[in-house]
C-alpha cells in the first residue's frame, strides 16, 4: 500500500499535520501501519479489528485499577532508545490487563516512544517471571488474568516520537538487520576510521611494535574543554587545566589563573571565541572556543588515556579543513527559550551540535542506511542512528569521576566539559542494546497489532466515535519539557518536523500560558472522550510539581466529559502508589483514573438535571465506578473518593460541567447519603458492594486515618471532622494537635480554632465539641452559608484586587451565583482574585471557567 501526494491532500487539513516536504513524509512512512502524518488508514484498522459498540448488549463492568504498581526501568526494551519521558511497559501492562480483554483496541494520543503499544502486544507473550508475579497477585484478589495481545493505535504530534514508537513496536528479521548494520558499519569504518586514530604513548613517548612501526590506538572518546579569558591578565584559561581537580574528580568553584595567579570563578570569566567560515551555511560565524584535553583510547582490549599531542591536534585540524561528502542537516534552530539557549555561544544550527568528525561519520551512516532496500530493515537502521544523537553530540557531558556522560535531561544544554564519543564506539554499544531488545521482542511483535499516526490529539476525525476500548496516555505537563524544541535535532535528520501550532505546552515563544495549555488539553481530552466507548476507562499518568498545572489537567479532563474516579500518586522512592487525599501540593507522579459515563445515563441525567433524583442517579453511577477495596501491605486503605465530602465535590463538578444547577447543600447531601447508602469506616457503598468490603474488613485491619495539612478553612473543617467523628473532644484537647498541622495560606483570611468549632460543630454539656447529627448539621450549614454570603457580598461591592479573603466565602458566593445564573458576578470576582489562587483551587477554577463559557468568553 502506498502513500501518495493525493492521499496526503485528504489529511492535510487535520490539526498537527507535520512540517516537511511531501517526499520526506512519504519516505519516512510505512503505510498502512505507520504514517509520518495523519494516518488515512486508521478507519480501516478499526473496522477490521474493532468491535462495534452496542449499549443494549454491553456487559462491560470494571472498577478503577487500585493495586500498587512497582516496575523498574532496567529492561532491554526500556533501554533500547532514549527519550525525554518514558513509562515502563510492564507498568502499563497491568492497566491494560485490568481494563481490557485480548483483541481490544488501546489508544494513546501522546505516545512518545510507544510503550503503550509495546505493553499491549506483550500481554500476549509476557516475561515468565512477570506473568507469575501478576497471576499470584490476581489470585490473592480472587481475579483471573486474561492473557493475549491487545491492539493499539498510537499517535503523537512529533514525527521523531512516532518514528521511535513505530520501530519499538514493529518486528524485524533480527539476523538480516544485524548483517546489514554490520556491513554498513564496516564500510563506513574503512572509509572514516582514520578520524579516530591516535598514537599510543607512555609518559608522552610514542610506542612501537616489534617491526618498528608506531602503535596506533582507537579513540573511544575525547574530552573537550571550554576556554575562558582571565579578566586580569587577558590570557586564555583552559577550564579543564585550571578548574578540575584530577585527584578528586571535582570541579572547583574558585580557582587560580595559571598565568597571573588571580583567583577567579567560572561566573566572572568571559568565554574565549573563535571566528570560522561555515561552508554549510555560507557564513562567517563566531563560536565559543573549545579545545581537546583528554583522549581515552584502546589498543586491543586494553584502555589508555593521554593528553592530546601534535598528531591528535593535526588530525582534528585536517578534518576541519575537509568537506563532508554526504548530506547532513543544517537547519537553523527554531525560536524558543530552549532551542535558542545556545545562540549566545554561536551554536545556532543543527550541525553545530556535533564535532566535524562525528558529523561526517553520522552523515555517512545515514547516506548508506537510506539505500537499504527493505523498508523494515532500513527503518530499524535509521532508528539505530536516531538513538545515537544525544551521546554523540556536544551536549554529552564528561563526568570526571567515572568517565561517564550523558545529556542533561530535558534540555539542549552544552556543558563546559564535553565528552565526544567516537560514533563507531558508541554505535557498537547501542547496536548491542538494540539487538538484545529485538531478540527479546521479535516473538511478541505483530505488525498488524498496532497502527500509528503523526498529528495533534485535538483532531481525531480519522477515528470513529465510540470505537476505542481503553486509553492510557502520558500527556505533556505544562512547561516541564519543550518537546518540539528538544526533538528538533532528531527531526532534522528525519527531514520532517513537529507542527507546534497545537502543541499542548506552556511556552513564552509560542505565546501559550496556562490558559492556552488547558484549552488545548481540553480539546485533546474531548476527542479522546468521543472515541472511547461509553462505560470505558482512561488512565492518565501526569508529572508536575505545580498545583496550577495539575488543576488545569484535571479541569480539562472534567470539561471533556470524563468523571474522575480515582487519583493516586506514584511514590518513586517507595515504588508504590498512595491515595491522594488533597487536590493540591502535587509533587509526585499522578495516576488519574477517569471513566466515560454511559450514554443512557447522560441522557437521563440531562432530563433530571438540577433535581434530587439526578443527584442520586449520579452518586449510584459514581459509586459503581469507584474501587471497593484498596489494600496496601496487608492492610485496607481508606478510599478517599468514597468519603462524603469527596462524593459531594464530584457531584458538584458533574453538575457544573453539564451546566446544571445544584439542587442541595452539603448537609442535605450528607443526610441523603446516610439514608440511601450503607456506610463503613466513613465510606459509602452500593448495597451490592458493601458485602465485599465487609468480608475483607473482617480479615484485615484498616490503615490509619487520612492525614491532612491545614492550609485553609476547608481543610481545617475536614481535619476537625476526622478528629471528632468518633468521640467528642474539648478545645484544650484539640488545640495542640491543630497547631502542629496548621500551615495557613498567605492569601487566606485567618480563622481561629474557636470560630471554626462554633460555626461547624456543637458542644455537649461537658464543653466537648462533636459532629452534629444530620438535622442540626443542616441548620448549622444554613447559618454558616448566610455568614459566608454576607462576606462574599462585601467582596463584590469592594474594588481592586482581592489579596486576603475567606476562600470558603468565595466558594459559597460562586455556588449561589451559579444557582441564580449570575455568571457575570462569578467572572468579575474571579478576575479580581490572585491568578495563582484561581488556578490552584479546583473548585473556584471550575466555576470561573464555566461561567466564562456561559458569558461567551
């Protein structure tokens, strides 16, 4: 099957169509399985392998995955190719096994290296050790694992990412690939091997063999050092010579100029410069000066180190004066904070990121690799070369203490001490890693199992609605990584580039802030919602340390129509998941489980919207989709999503997202919960669920209570509820512990403990505070709401920015305005709040965003 310009025209209008000549896109594609553009053959793939959705006969029923996941990265599959972020495939396998059955279609619209596809296929032939481990865990839970490959549809905005993903997921004749790769490497080494030769010396003296010929070694790597200019004597200072302590392997913050003895530091030194004529771009350029300072080489199997001598310097100069006879990328680095960070040092174009000899050898390998006749072998060879760039560029650091190296992750930073790996030395190591992966992978991979596309996830018109069985995705997280900028060098060699117009990112150059990021993520999740079958699940892995970005992602998921059932955090140190008990302070990887409600429920809810019946229909559906039992270390965990306040928040969120009024307050909601649903350990269940919980509870202890950090009025009330739920306490008993966990936010109006108790709790005849019963709690809430609304009215009638305020009063006011359809007041007050507060408070953000939409903003 061929990809032609005429076929490209049918998908050219889809968001994220890459930047590049049609010829380059066609050359990089392998239709119908992989296209370096929107894939016109996805519909055929789904029609052939998918199962049409039929709600009347749909018996799918699954609660969110709640077990601990701990899977390391030390696996040939994981290590075959580097990328900015990557989820271990064995971790993803657990989710796929839980949510799907063999043959189901799994989707990932931010696929990166394609680990979701690897995981889907590996479900058909897992490692024996992993299979035994998973089955033993399932047996304890009384569950059965359905082994068998799943199919996958993988996409990404980046051509580099989808090319890596395609090669990760596509089989190859390992023997034929190894033979072809070895042939090309031998051919290029015969042509260019002299560039990495050095004279073997001992104490600076050349060594000779028994025939009297000088002994030459093969360079493994060369260390290059920045050169600075002393501000006192204006002489050049080689950083390696002056700042590196060779005995300890440390770099000194301060050091002496070797010429005048003045104490200097890297911070107050100017870099030395060199002026050269760059034939590739036909310009004279200025670049920072770097000189070779150490050569690590091998004679036979033995390694040696030496300081570069005249032979080495002459060799480098000779190469610099020659013309490379092969094509290599000379693209200008794109606009961007990261991609242009090296402009100040004269590193402005892609070819500047390599030494001349490494650039020469890479271009020779690409040229000869492009002539490989069979697509599947040619692509694997280009993939091999693609994996070399970070370690063969001048971004590769020299780590003195262990002779190691590596690029600074997530950046295009060029260090002061560069480790120039020999391309030949490095390609041999990388080839061995890839062969190890391929030999393990070839028995699992089936080319018809996976379909790939290159485009934005915000425009999935090539995929039918209600056609995907499960989604696992690891989306971009705010401003942590500038993907299109970081991938530019990879893509320059592929000649096809990311179209960053719809890149979901926070980026000054692209004029995208948190709002634009959230809007783009909402569009992506809305498309994922559309293509996912009703009643099915989406798992989102998310990494960010900023509360505002976390709230933006959560709001995007909710606005798309999903209901969030579970949020867990991955503790990387412990290798386990823990329940997230607050919606802020996100400093770990998050695992978000969200479901798409069934269409019949949504239709019914929209008819009942704003009524009590609609509230309890939502709660029944939501409880059905929450984990019943969560076990950690032989003890049961509290499921936070089953607590009354969490259920209330979820109910509110669903109503707001559907544009419905909220028919009851918290106290009436809590009373209704108690009347309608069985309660255990503060959690609420459906009648058919509670027996399952009771059985486990009889055999296992419950872990300690959920811990709270008091930062505002809401968290203070939740903390007091947890302390007073089981037994009344006096003020004196509560206060010391209250003060220990108190971390009041700077914008939050400070309330004394006595005020919190008086507004939300009751006292008995002995002066002890307790949680009031339902009827009295409702009366208290009405009085409290009256006070909060009065305070909110004061904010409405004031002017200027709100700096210190009672957030609960803002929430109560927004809720009342929503009830009265007074969306303008919500918007006006929201615009006066500090942006950080609005973006980091999920409830306020939800009201504000939806009010903006209602007012046509």
